C-alpha cells in the first residue's frame, strides 16, 4: 500500500488551460506536479501496476465550496508516472483506478490530501 500526504492541488481552472484546440498544463499545475513527483521520489515509491483502489481524505484550505471531482482530477493526474518527462508517480495512468473514494474533512491551514493506493486483488 502507498500512503502519501500531499498539498491541496490547484483548481482545475488553475491546473489546466485550453487554447488553440488543445489542453495544456498551466504553470500552477506544473509546479504542483513537480512537488508531487518529489514527494513520491523521496518516499522511494515505484509505480503500481494493474487495477488499483484509491482512498483520498480531503482537508480543504478554507470553508469555500469546492467540487470534489476537481480535487480528484488534479490529484490523480499529478500522481501519474511520466518517465518521458522525468516525473515519478504512484501509478502509470489514472485509468488503472478501478475503485476510488473521496471523503471531505474540516479545513486545515493550507489544505492537504491524504492518499492511500493499493492493488486490487
């Protein structure tokens, strides 16, 4: 099982940009991705293979309303291993996630995600 504590990701609007008929990752998204890759690398995690189960405990940075699926999208995309871009990751593609849950808790300063991932038997 992989257990990680991550910073709260930027919103989808700050993570992704859209222009000229394509999707790209904005500067805030790139910074977050690099931060997550460093956390994964320092934890010595090798990417998991096969079908995965993921649980996320979401502690928002404040009391503003947020869509849970935005947290899921940015968090999951940042955990993907991207060897061609030298990003460490917990898995190769978020399509490997066969089951996932997100639970929201009381706000904490700065926000955080507690992520647990394991291979489904």
